[in-house]
């Protein structure tokens, strides 16, 4: 199902001639090897048929085609395909995040050529294999810089007892951990290249499709959980309720099967979502809503660069961002009987220093209540303005 250009019910707000439009929330970038197609030159596709025509479809030598197929089968509508070419047979860490690659827009950093992506999948170089493990940390940091969200596949050989320590062992910690989530175990699905026999595959594409479907049907503020996985026949590990509870508390999102139901996405925590951390961005839906607000506000207030940095500008920004947040409140994206319990917007001398003002920097502070009224998550969006007059 196509993903709308804006989440459901989130309309364009115009205040004093200035517009804030909600950005798309489920543009998923896929990075890896393909049978054909342009290399290190991202291409947008809106169907699996379009991917197949440009990049050659499924390949026994790559997990990417399967992930893209799963994405569209589960509700995805817009994908960015970044084909990497291995310098020596199979993609290695150097092909993804080699020295100097970010400055040169190479490897995963070729996504700099894309104006916007909001989800990132890194399918394994071979369908039943694993991504070079050191790539995950660099990809997570890159997503944090791009206001995107990384969907992480646990290793194919992981077990319920080993997977809990895996994120920390590979540096998926700290502030950037809010911008990713890990899913376990692998999915089983039919493989046309094996005469329809079932094979084991990374779940990232299917999970990204579920996120896109949930965004389109219920909004980015809704947890992508308790949702069926289309085209998935089973899972490589069947988890018990007790195992699920332990993994969930450790920030590992489980894929489950239940009697009378097919496989489902069950967990919805970020990599910062362990019970021990008490992080305000514990949940995928809260973090993705925050990223949506940040990106929408940042893009919708670029007119400020031409305005003197003073109180008239701050007032205009407060009104414009406030109207955007009011729209979210009216759609039920944030919690509260009244607007003041659901959100606040502040842009004044309390959100920036005199030095900031002199340098043409403006900070808009937004608080929103994603779970309980008046329990605000705070985000700050820094903008550029003209030097103050007078």
C-alpha cells in the first residue's frame, strides 16, 4: 500500500504566511549488493517491480532483494536503493564504511545524495549471512545525524541467551542508540530461487514494511507491534513468554508466533529501551514521533534564515510550531485533555544565550507528552537566522 506524503490526519498548517508540512515518515533506504544497477548512486523505487527492473530482483548472492520484496509485501511504499559493489567478492566492512568514505560520499554515506530517508535497512551481503558487525555502529551514528531510524537484524546464529549482550558488545549504546531497534529472530519465507523451498532471512525489510503500514493506517506515533508479517511462513526460533519478557526488558524486539496467528512483530523498543536505562526514548514510536517533529519543524522554518534574530522572529516561530503541534494534538498523537497538558513550544531568551543570538542561532524548544499527559519529552531544534538588528 502506498505511503501518503503526510501521516494520516496531519495537514499543512499556515500561520502568518509560513507553512510547516509534515514530512513523509517511512522512506526506507536499503544498502547492499544487487545483481545490476547504478553503483553508489541512490535510486528511489515505489514497487518491487520497479526494483526488479532496475536492480535485477532476487539474487542468491545478496539479501537485499529479499528485504526489498518483504518491505513492499508488508505495506512499504517508497524505498531508496543504494547499490554497493564489493571490491573482493562479498561486501566487507570497508565497502560500507571505509576510511574517508563519509567525506567522499561513498559506501553508506552515498545516502548524502538523498534529501530525505527516515528508515535504514542493511540486509546481509548473502541471504542467510550477517552484516559485518562493525558496520552497525557507524550506521547507527549516521542515522542519528540524519534524523533517521536504523532497523537492526540480530545475528543469524544468535540465541535467546546470547542476543541480549550483542548490542552492547558491538557499541550500539549511548545517545545514538535511541535511533535504532534490534529484531530477533530471523524469519523463514519461501525462496523462489530454491524452487519455493523455505529459507532463513533477515527480518529488516518486513519490519520496515510493517512500520510503513502502521504509519499510513494509524500514524507514526503508533507502536509498530502486534502486527502480522505478510509472506513470512515461520521464524528460526520460537520464543516462550518467559524468554520474550527477558528479551523485552533488555531492549530486544521479539518476533513471535501464536496459535491461530502467523508470525507477528511483538516488541517495540529502541536500543536505548532496556529497563535499566529508564531512557525517555525507550519506545520506537516515541523516538520516531520525535524525529518526525524535528525534521518537519526544521524544514518548515527555513524562512527564518532571512529574518533578523529578535523577538518578532521568535514570536512567529512559536506560533508556527505551535500550530503544527496543535494539529498533532487534535489527531491524538500526543496525550492530554487540553493542549497545555499535551505540548508546549518555547522560543525566547530562555532557549538561547546572547552569544547564540549574536551568531544568528535560534533554538526552538518543543515539549510533547507521548505517553501520559504533562509528562513531556523535550526536543530542541536549532535554526539559523540573520544577525540581529540594532
